[in-house]
C-alpha cells in the first residue's frame, strides 16, 4: 500500500513518540541555564546604559567647557595674533556620525587654525591646535599641527587631561608651544 507524502507527514507530526514528560532534574538544569543567560544579558544591558550615561554627561561637560573656557581662550590668542597681522579661525565640531555609507563617528572638538600663506586649501593643511572630547574616558585630547603650506612641521597628539582639570592657563601654554614652533 502506497502512502502519500502528505499523509506520511501528517502521521509524523501527530504521532505520539512517548509522553512529553521531561525529567524534573533535566528541566531544572535547563531552567538554570536560561536564568543565568537572561541575567547575563540584563547585566550587559545595564553596563551599556551606565557607559552611555557617562558618555552623555562627558559630552555635556565638554560642550559647556568648550563654550565657557576653551573657545574664549582660543579667541584671546587668535585676536592677539590678528593684531600682529595674521589670520585665525576657530571651528567647532559637535560630534556624531558622518553622513554617508561608512557612518564614521566623529568626536566633539574645537580647533584654532592659523591661516598662513595661500588660503585656498582645506583647514587641515594649516597649522593649528585642537581640543577633542574623549567621551569614553571623560578626558580631552590635545592635537597640534605645525605643518603649513610650503614648509614642514609635525602633526600629532600633544597630551590628554581630564575635563575637570582643564584650565585656561594650561590650554594657552599648549597653544603657545605650537605658535612658537610655527613662527620660529
């Protein structure tokens, strides 16, 4: 007697292959595995929430310091060099993700750029000093560049400090070091 595929499938799906009586010991062990798994997922989610809150607080603190301390300190030096016949620019990046396919995260920052010589080039071609928010550590990174069109120089990290320890004097000393190299 031939049995159709549909009939055979129905019989397999409805067949009683024994009772569904899982031993209590096995069920307890399985429950334990899944309870631990859920607890681990909840703990990981909590750690992520705490880290995100700390990063958000750091970004807020940086925004305040950038507006009340860093920007004014940079402007003070910029106006001084402007009185000496040179041009400067202060640019601000609020942070976030770049538009486009790659969606690279860009940190919040502020940069004092000294526009020397030919002014038809992008800002990064000119010497300058940047303060960059490192939100995961609650610090700011300093980045200096003494390179300018038509001459050498260097570009790279220039230190790091906790946001709460940043002072106008520290910032302006770091900028002075860059200016001394640029105009040497």
